[in-house]
């Protein structure tokens, strides 16, 4: 029986860079995300937080609650608190977008 090396899974997100950190703002967080074609963030809920996604390059396919929304370059999408969502890159180009989210209700600022 021959053993083949197991290829490790690709990371969900190729690259992340924080734009707004706890040191910068009391109530907001934000960063740039880069997804290769076929990659996704994974379905999640940003518990008690609101979020805005702004697409810089490519097209994001966002499973947003029960809807599937395409967000093109230069456009944005608001995600209300408690909404299950997943950002996918179903295109052929890399997807680069910014997300900015609020702190959860009652979440203390880090300053």
C-alpha cells in the first residue's frame, strides 16, 4: 500500500491586512481581504455587529441570509447584525475587498 502525501487545504483567505485596529478606533474594525478564485470566508454571523463590504477588485458572491447577492467592483453591501453570510469568489480574477464592522452592543472599546 503506497502512501501519498496529503495536500494541506488552502487557507480560506489568501491575505488579510488590518486597516482599522483597536489602536485606531474605539468602535470600528476593518481590514482588506484577498480571495483567490474558488475561495470563500466560510459562513458566519458577526454576532451583534453590523458590517459593510466594499469590493475593490473583482466580484464577490455573498450568501446573505437566504439571498445570494453579487457585489461588483466599486459597490458595497451592508450586513445587519445577526445575519448569516459568506463571501465567495466565484470569478476568474482575484477578489479584493474591504470590510468594516462595528463593535457588538455592550462590547467594551479596547482603549
